[in-house]
C-alpha cells in the first residue's frame, strides 16, 4: 500500500472519531504551545537584557571602589577620587573617560516632591553611553568648571514633578533645598535588572561634590577604549596605575574592581541561554504527557479494530502495511496538533507581550524545533501500538469479539 492511501485511511479514521481525535491532539497542542511560549519568553528576556547591557556603551570598562568581594576591610584607600580620574585620563588607548558620584536627593517643584538618585558626572558620559536628550541639552565642560547648578532629568522624574505635556526645560527645581535650573530631558531608557534607569537626575560632578556631598570620592569611573581589541591591555594599564597610586603591596588584593561590559554580556547570554533551555524543558514535559495519551488512545484503537486488521491481512495486507497505517495515524495526530500548538503559542505570546509588557521573541528555529519534537513524539509513542497491530495473527484477529 502506498503512503497516500495510508494517509487517506488515517484521515478517515480520525474523522470517524472527531471528539476522541481532538482530545488526543489536545495534549500535543498544549505541549507545543507551552514550549513556544516558554522559550519565546526566555529568548525575549535574553534579547532585552543584552540590548540594555549593550546600551551601557561599547568597548567600555567600568571601575568601582572595593575588592572582588566588596570593600577591603581596614583599607583607607578603598575609594576612587578625582585624582584617580585625572591620572586615568593620561593613559593611552582611551577614547573617552567619565566619572560618577551619587547621593539621594529630595526634588521639589512647586507643591510636588520626589525622592530619587542624584548623579554627578561629566559631559563625556553622554558619548560613552550613547544617550540623547529629547528636550534641551546636557551640561557642558564650562558648567563643570563653574560648578553650575544645572540639572538634566530622567523621564520618570519629569513625569512626577511636571503635569501633562509641560516642558521641564527652563524651570527651576530644588535638590535638597538648593535651586537648580533644568537644562535638559533625557530620552527614555526603560528598566534594567529591575531598576528604572529614568528615575535619575544628572548634575555636574563638581557641583555634587562641592555643594551636596562635600567629598571628592567617586562611585565609578567609565572608560571607553578606542576599539574592542584595546580592552585587555587598557585594563592592565588601569590596574597597574591604580595599584601604584593606592600603594598596594604585590600580595595585596585590589581595592577596586574593573568590569568589562563584553565579559558581562557574555555571562548574561550564557545564563539566559540556560534559562531558555530550562523553560523549554519544563514545557516539554507536557508534550511527553500528551505523547503518553496518544499511545493510550492508539492501543484502544488497535483493540477496537482488531477484526478490521484481521480482514486486511486476510486479503493480502502485509505486516509492513499495518505498521505503516497505524504509525501514520499517530504522526498525523501529532502533526496537526503541532500546527495548532504553534498557532496557540504564537497568539498567546503576543497576547502576553501586549498585556503584561513582557518581551517575547519567536524565532523560526523555535517553530521548526517544536514541530520536529511533536513528530518525534508521534513516532516514539505510536510505534508500540502500531507494532502490536502488525504482529497480530490474522486468524486470531478474525475470531476476536
């Protein structure tokens, strides 16, 4: 018997028991849909995280105070200062250098108040981070030299201080009681690792150090290399320079940390890849359960059609013909169920993305993998019932009641 005849008979068999066929497919539909939703969530999360890390700046090294496992106990030099910043600026292989110092501030405009992080920095930060302002501009080197009381707001701060479409540029706000003129509004950056990147205010580094914190200590120093190949030698230059400046013994632990964005990106990609496989594996369990349901129904079908099998064998059907017929029925159930599962997963992913604001990413390979897995389930769980049908003795099958 040819494949087309077997397909036709399998289709007729499914139509003869529509409800049972649908319920059998349901396990595959839910399984494939769950795999697509879970892996799409994992892939979308990975894509969102890596894009946010990449937006931190290309070829970037971030230097912060403290050792690999936190602050150095008993160390009076476990901090970064303006003199460290100036020394780093003299190193080769550097394109831009910026520093940040932060404090918590209470921001007031009229009757509205908001508590947020106030960051002091330098104009080079905008170039390093590839940020832009949607209104006004960032402060300049002259503002840094004059210790100007100017501020650039994140969109979250602006929305909590100003109503409607009111522009914050040109307005005067108070930060911890000191008046600052708003000169710019940053473009929206969204959340990163659970933190709202728009809930922040930037003022000149000299201003925060002299007027708010009274200290020249720095939270971090950002260094952008000329190109990616310069990151490793530049990291060594910075490490040697800071160890020398902080008078660390050869056996002493670093009292600073240097983070490479490329390394961080690689680590996050590996972690999110494992997360995707884990989520996909959990969802695949439901597909296996669906496969067990298919085997159960196929065994019932073989028992119900024992006499039919005997008649077919009596008129010349071979063992191979019977095996192929029941195997194709199992494959057809899984293939159709897989198609509906792909559709369910695609619709559900976009619905979840729209309703919950989660990033979902459905790649073509994910659809192909889900369908391939569904077909494998059909072969694996359909083979035993098909083999049982093919191994029947024609005489016993004809006498079956």
